[in-house]
C-alpha cells in the first residue's frame, strides 16, 4: 500500500515542479509521497493482483464529493495527470459504505464542500475487503 499526498500548488523551477507551500519536489499531478504542510487530501494505492483485479490494481482510491453525495472513485496516473473513473458498488453494501464515506468526509471537512477526500483507515480496510469479495468493481 502506498499513499500519495496532494499539494495545493506548484511552480516550475526550470527542471521540476516545486510545491509553493512546502517547497518539496512534486511528481505528476501535484502528488508526492511526502505530505504537504497544508492539510490536503491523499490518495491510497492498495496492492492488488493484476491478474485478478485488473484495472483496480495500482489505482489510487479516494472519495469524490459533489451534489452533497460521496462517491467512491479511483484514479490512475498518466504522464502528467490523473485519469479518474467511477466504481460500482454492489447494492448489498451500498448503504453501509455510504455511511462510512460520510463519516470519513465529516472527519476531514464537510459534505457541503465538494472535492476529493481521503479514505480513512477503517474505510480503507472495509473497501479492501469488498474489492476482494468482488463487491466493488470498476464501472464499465
Ligand atoms: Zn506541499
């Protein structure tokens, strides 16, 4: 499992992108394994076997809040941006997962503020289990 932290802004020093808040060198899409001095969302990459989980292996998981609803989403890194995609949650566990996502969002901010939120530890373990059970899949 690895975690990538979002940094709120960057400038280009001629060779690399530097965070304008904490001064560290950033990778693609303003992400780094080092957290910023400003509190921001982070993206969790869980280790999954590619043969079994295909697109979900190596993707970054996060909560995307819009229209007052939390959505579990995933992203893959392209050369210089993140390509996001929707996840389909089995109706059996939709309510439970929604509640867990709402709890995670209120720990970090508010459902009335749209944007990306991170998966908290308990939510991440629940999501990992559900992915492994085939209850969360990439929406096609
Ligand atoms: Zn920073």
